[in-house]
C-alpha cells in the first residue's frame, strides 16, 4: 500500500507541547509533552485516571486542549474534530468496537467511507488491505458470526483503508488469544516498517516491553517519564506509573484438589437469550474449597451466560447447579446468597452497582440477603453506612466524601468497592467476572491477593477472566470456555500460553 511522503526521519510525526485539559477543578492533562517518530511504536502508560484517554482524544480531535500546541510533521495544527485528524493521517481504533452485528464486514467498513462509495469497491479494498497486512477477513460475512479477534480486524482494516500515518490503538489485545496477539504484533511491525507510527495504550507491561521502542508514562495528568521499555522491567514500569512499588501477589500453589466441592455444575445447558448470545452446552464444573478455579476465554464465548446461570440471574434445572451439595438451579440470586454464595458481575456500573445510589445503599443491595442489614422488614441504615465504611477502608476505596454516589467514583475505586462488598461477607463460594477489568496495577494487586486469601480460608473461588496474566497469577486450576463449552480444568503448572491459546481458539472442544 502506498503511503504519502513521510516527514524527515529526525522530525516527529506528531508532537505535543504543554497540553493542558481542564474539566472544572480537575486538570486531566497538566502540561504534557510527547513526541512520536516515524517507524515507531510508542506506548502510553498510566494508572486509571492518569489522563491517557483525555490525551488521545485531543490527538484525535474529540477534545480541544485549554493550553498547549500540537505539531504535525513539524507544523502547528489544530484538530477541531475527528474528521480533521483523519484528513491529515491520524486513525484510531477504540477499545470498545463500534460495529453493527447484523451488517456484513464490508457494510460496516463502508460506513466510514466517503458518501457514494460502491460496496464492490469497499470489498476490493478490504481484500487488498487484508492481504497486505496479514488481517484475513471475508467481506460478505455477517459480523455476528465472527469471533472477537476477527471483529477487531475489521476495526483495524477500516482504519487502514483511510491510509493513516499515525495509528492509535487502545488496549488492542485485551480480547485476543495469545496467537491472535502475536499476529497483531506482526501487523504493527509491518505498518511501522512503512514509515507509519503507532501510539499503543496497554496495561500489559510485558507486551509493551516486547513491542514498543519508547514509552511515555503519565501520572495524575502529568508526564513523569519517557523511557525505552525494553531496558526496563515490568516492575520498574509499574513503579513509574504508580509512584511507588506495587505489592507482589503471593500465591502458594495447591498440590492437590482435595477440598470439598462447594460449587458444582452438572450437564448445564442454557439457550442463548437472543440472536447474538451464546448457548451453554453440557457444562460440568467442580469448584472446591481452598482453590481458585479460573475460566479463560475470548469475550463472547458464553462467559456472561455462565455467570448468569451460576448466580441465579437465569434459572435452570434444579440439579444443574449445586452449592455445598444443595441443588439451587431453580433458585434466584437472593436464595443463593443466603447459602453463602457471592457474585461480582463484569459490568460494575448498572449491574454490580446502581450509579445514582450512595455506597451505603449499594451495600444494602446485596447485603440485605445475608449481612443482617434488614431485620423484620426494616432497613438498618446505620449498619449499612458502617458496612460501606468498612469496605472502603479495607479495600482502599478513595472517594471525595464519606458516602458518595457510586457513579461519582472512578472505575478502579468502584471495582474495589464492589469486590470488597462481596468478599467481606466471607462467602463459601465467590464467582467473579473480570475482577480487575480496567483497574490500575496497584488496585489489581490488592484485588488478586484478596481473592487468593479468601480461597485459602476455605472458599471456592471462580474467576472468569480474559486477562491471561491475571489467570496465571491467581489460579490453581484453569478451564477454558469456547462457544459455550467448558474444557476440563487443568493444573496451572500444566498450562502454557500456547496451550491455553489453542483452547481459547477451539482446540479440544467438540462442536
């Protein structure tokens, strides 16, 4: 693919000088300087709330800075809207896809093309870009039939068809198997080999060390470091991000699965709720006291349906789910909580917590079933407030006032509250879906250690996660879900990234 003449090799493709963005009293970006050179994969690192999203939105024209200046190939520019960024050669692939499931690949790509572009021309363009960059796609396939990795290819191909010189990627491997991630890295190296550049946002520090030549680290809206990540350790990069050493997670692996079965699934079948859901097929699982059983898989392979069946949000046959030997498949969430089960869903705001309710009210939402917060039909709000304060203190939930609305917390702090609310009940069974999704290194370490500690006190802990680093850090045994089927659990010592990636792609699963 031909690329427009690139800037001189010593001239930054894009440069930011003194970028400031203010929202009310918050300086989300505070004098940020950054240079990205042609041929470079440049990482942007930082904790939640460090200012990364605000900064890249400025680079892409979604936000305007209050102070500072952007330069493109040495010339000052203003980007009043994303169309202006795309016009000069800046493309962005967001973490959350913007695809229409009922349209074909080509029809989705055509939505980003100039008006009047023929669908046949779009199909030919997809084929050319796919072949050039190793991103295989079938232009006429409906999107709802594709894997998450294939959907990400659509986003990247759609962006590359605009011929960008700078490609911004936000957490691009969070939904990929290891093999798909390896293929993406080859594609990015091919892109930068042409003189283009990539700005790469990721919390996976080993991945950054492998792929990127430069890293800029933000903390509290300021640039605190620029380094060559290949010369750093993951720990030193995390230290730059957090400003202190991140606690190491301590995990004594189990030699044998000799605890009592506390959560059992037997031949669980569950139909998909809609056209784009995933049916569960003959799922069998035994989670034992004293262990963490991790369930890996690419997003959209039945994780949400599995969580709903275990938690009681969707009921099944009575014998299909058992807690401490008691059949509960036909029971709802509250009845299962009364049997000392606890559940943390993936979506923290709206599913795990009500955004317009205070933390004490959110503590009541699940605590009424088993925490003694309701007696003879009367709510004890003093106990609820004390419980919210206990959760906040134990899990370092940082907030602006004693009992704020849940929606006012940052994502990482709300996640700590939601996880803490369930764990401090000392459940016998805990099922948590994406426990550290979108939280920074310090909060992730706190949550993971708490999960391990709870299991070692005798609980059966089931962790559903797409983060393989997390799974290998906390799990005693690992199973993989693919197209609604669950593989047999294997000891973490028997699993490799290659093996788990093959299972995530469907190996050893019957269709």
